C-alpha cells in the first residue's frame, strides 16, 4: 500500500468512526501470534461492538496459513481453530 492510499484509508476509517488494526510483523511473529491478533479483533468486534478495519499488506504475510485463515473468515466469518466460545460471526457489508 502506498503512502497516499494509506492516508486516504486512514481518513475514511476516522470519518466512519471505525477503529483500525494492523499487525506488527517481526522476525518472531508466528501463526500463534496471528491467531491471537484475530482473537483480539473478534473480541473487539463481537463483545464491544466496535467497527474494525483489519489492514493486512502483502509484506505482513509470513506464512501461507495466514491466507487460509483469512479465506475462512471471508467465506464463512469464522476461524476454524477458535473454540465456540471465542468465535463470533462477523457480518461483511
């Protein structure tokens, strides 16, 4: 994502009153960290009812399994490895 696109996206997020979440990838960032971040997003969206924009760039994808989990979220709204008490359905519009 280029700087101008990121600035425009940030403005739109603020205007809509949403929160944004972007993972901070490091050398030690693993699939478990990614799943913890997804749980955090689900909790904020489900329990707190916050509108959240999840920003993920191609540079943030360290493992192909990241894409598999994102595909599941986009197709069904669920993360398969989450227990039923943690997984909430998310509506996409």
